[in-house]
């Protein structure tokens, strides 16, 4: 089946630093979604991307849909403590299932 | 802001027992989904449901699983005879009937099979 490779697996950063994570696939997607999950909770949608090359921002978050439609990245600028959590990319090619990356765990060093 | 709700938040059951996990999707949404997440792992698709029928399902969604929309608001996942490996967080999600593929997730039900 389709697979998404998400990297890095985890990131240790200082508060105020910028963060970058990405997902790649061998398959083409029509939609890329980025979610954040806090412990014990459901994924919360951060950004949705629908067109190749599209660059979308949501506050300090910026995500791009790769030109080849096989990749996407998420940047977080000037990280703050509440950014801690696991970030997942998810790709979709139909109305139906989302294919998920393995997640990037963001940890902010005290 | 409307949200997906799920009950119970935690279900503990004995192996071989039947469980029903319940979800109330966002009211004007027409596409419904179940996903599961084994502790520390990625989210996995189980099934999607549209127009009162299953539209897509994964290999995980075998004959032990079923879904139902018994009325205009609830969407349920039934596991007929639970196994130890069914222990996971189960998430319900829903999507509006638009061109946009944004799926909104509930808080999850943690299923523990003993």
C-alpha cells in the first residue's frame, strides 16, 4: 500500500527556534493535511493543501504542497512551549482514507 | 465551534467480548471514518462510510468489525469478538460534503482488551 516517510522522527529545539519537518511519498496525492496531536487526544487539523506548489500559512505555521505532488513540508517559526506535541502529515487521493506519516515529535529544551 | 464527540473515553473489556464505540460526527457532515492508533504508532485507516454504506475499508477492517449509522446523529464501530491486539485508541472523523478533504477528528476512545 501507499507509504509516507515523515522526518525527522523527533526534534529537540530551543524555544524561539524555527522548526521544519517534511513528508515524502512514492505516490501522488491530491491533498496534503498536517495535524498536531497532544498526548491522549485526537489529531487536530492545522493546515490543508490542495494544489501542487500551494504555500499556506496559519499563524506561525507554513506548509507547502510539493510541485511533484509527492511531498510536503511544515515549518513552525519562533517555537513556543505549547508547540510541543506530535505532528503528522497525511495524504489523500480520494474522498476516503488518509494515509499517515509516522509523526514528528517536537520537544522543547528547557 | 462544532466538534466530533466520542463515547466512552476509555473502554476496558475481556478478550472475546463485543464492544461498541460511539461517535457523534459534526452535524452537517456526510462522510464518516474510523481510524485506530496503537500506542506510540501512526494512525491507521479502518473504514469510511458515506450514503449509508461503506465506501472504503482497510485490511484491518475484517469480519470482526462493523459500522452503523443507527440514526441521524450517531456513527458506531462494533468489534464482535475482541482480541488483545485490538487494544488501541480509536478515532472517529467526519468530513463536510464539499470538495475540501478536511477530516475532523474526535478525542478518541481508548480500548483496552484484557
